[in-house]
């Protein structure tokens, strides 16, 4: 009798593992998308800061010329 229940148990465990792996892959995909979005936002922020620094340097150069 234990021989008949063991394959069912193994099959049930295998299905649970497969479900867990699929869920993990989905979560990893979401994490990757969030990481990419955060990275893009950081790059955009750095570009804005550089632009502001350039503008301030230009203003300072203008003031120094006056």
C-alpha cells in the first residue's frame, strides 16, 4: 500500500515544486522590471543634476565676466 501512495506523494511534491518554481520566476521577472525602472529613474535624475550643474556653472562664468 505504501508503494501506491509514494508515487502520488512524489507526484504531489513535484507539482508543488513546479508551482513554486513558476511563482519564483514570476516574482523574479517583477523584481527585474522594478530594478530596471529604478535604474532608469536614477539615470534620468543624474542627467537632470548634471544639467543643473552645467546651468549653474554657466551662470557663474557669466557673473565672473561681469
